[in-house]
């Protein structure tokens, strides 16, 4: 174990700093005469030394202004043993030590790399898809909800959707520029547009279930579940292109559950504690097609009256 590799944790999108030694002691600190210079104001000019004795490495403390941690545990004495894979925390900087034979993770596949690298996701394709998606969304909203022929309100809604999708993609592009030096604005915009396209045809399923079952609760639960699903898909794509997070699916699911949970909590807090009138399903027509049995207005009013008399 004479050879040792010291890796200074990467900041933002920079590559980690690697220092190799063949048994020679490494001095670490903020002063420029060290072997590893740390630009961290919480590190002493001469903080510590990594030294090898009989094939075993130890960290020897030279200053005690701030505690030095090994794998999150403070070094109590003047020195502590370190092994391959250990993390040394100095001030606000993490150092990882490895031997040359330390196992590494398998290479991750960069999905869509060739497609993106060849510039096939250009701005014209992306904005074309965005406009098409918003036009389809506007048409679907008009078809499902309109009781008149006033297109202006739905046109404003389509322009608002374009602005929101573009802003969302722009924020993730800025995140990617900061974290990976790769903004991928066109890709973020395309991914956001396609997820929005999916919601256009799937979200009305909640209204369809409400129409078939006459259950407002089932519709509400379905809406929340679909919100979690689509938000998870969207965040997974955003995180994949903007960050180096290893498990983007798990992170996206956790964020989606938190956001949807907060939305539910806010909605619940704004509701009245007591409602004198019973809650009914308000779907009087199917959103897609005529599925389910017909009910005359007389039967509907009779059912409403019967339910109200129970209270």
C-alpha cells in the first residue's frame, strides 16, 4: 500500500483534483509550499500530513483550529489510520484516499449521447415540437371544455403554456451550465414539451373515471397519482441532463412526492373544516367518448335530492 491517490472533491462542474504519491509523505494545507494546496479559508496553512509507515498510511495533524474528520468521525489524537476509500474532511473540503487497486464503479452509459452530440436536437426542431404540443393542448382543452366558440381565451392559455415550458427548460439549462458546463437547453425544452404532450391526453382520464363512477374522491386521488407520475418522469429527464446524480429516478420520485404532498397540504389547509352540503361529482359528460350508461336529467335530480335528504 505504498502508492496512494488523493482526490480533492470536485466543485460545481470541475473535474476532481488528483494527486498520486509513491510512498512519499503529502503535506496538505492552505500555504503554497504544501503538496496539496486547498483554497479553503477554514483550512490552516499547514493542516495535516499523509505519511506512510510499513505500508500503512496515517493522517497526522499539524493544526487544531478546526477538527479533521475521517469518515465523519473526528480525529481525537495527533494521528489516525486511513484506508483505501476513506474520506477525510478538512474545513469544508473533502479528500478521498485510494490505492491503485481500489475498485471503481462500472462505466455509466450516456443515453442519447450520439443523438445529442451530432446536434440533431436543434432549436428549430425543439421550438417546432413546443408549438405543436401547445397547439394540440389548446385544441384538446377547447374540445373537452368549451361551451362556446371563443378561441381567444384558449389561445392565451396556449401562449401561457409556451412561456411556462420555456422558463422551466431555461432554469434547468442554467442548472446544467453551472453543474456540468453543458446547458442542453434544446434537449431540456424538448423533454419538457414531450412530457406536457403526454399529460394532455392522460390527465382527462381522471374526469372519465369521475363520470363513470360518480366519485369525486376517486378523481382527486387519480389526479394526484398522475401528477406524481408525470412530475417524476419530467424531473428524471431534467436531472439526467443537468446533473451527475447517480440515481435520477429515485431523486425525481422523492422530489415529486414532496411537491405533490405540499400541494395537497396547502389545498387541505384552505378548505373549510365543515361543509353543510354533500360533495358530488361534477362530471356530467365524458371527456373522451361516451362511455357508461345514459342518465336523464330527471334521474340525476332525483338522485341528488335523495342524497341531500340523508343530511
